[in-house]
């Protein structure tokens, strides 16, 4: 590593500080995205279970329309007699 002047060291310190701040922001955003994805998957699973319960009890024509592009594949419905 080459010898840095006082001014270069000050500039480098500022750049490294901004780099650490950007990394911290990225890590915080990544953690938030992971948590949001976990909540989304949990809600999607609850919706699918509730929807399947309604279909089993009252038939699919009495349940809200299943929008596969929004909800994913329809859950399998096993009717117990």
C-alpha cells in the first residue's frame, strides 16, 4: 500500500464511513424484506387453509374465486365423508 497524504487519509476515512453506512442500510433492508416475505408466505398459507375449509364445508361455488396468479396453486381439497 502506498503512503497516503493527510488529505487522502481523511478522504478515504469519509468514503469508508459512507461505504459502511450503505452496507448497514442494505443489511437492514434485506432483513426487512426477509421478514415481509415470511409474513406474506404465512398469510398466503392461512388464506389457502381457510379457503379450503370453506370449499369443503360449502362448495367451491360459495367460496371466493381462487386467483392463481395472486394466491399460487389451488390447495388440494379432500372431502371427508
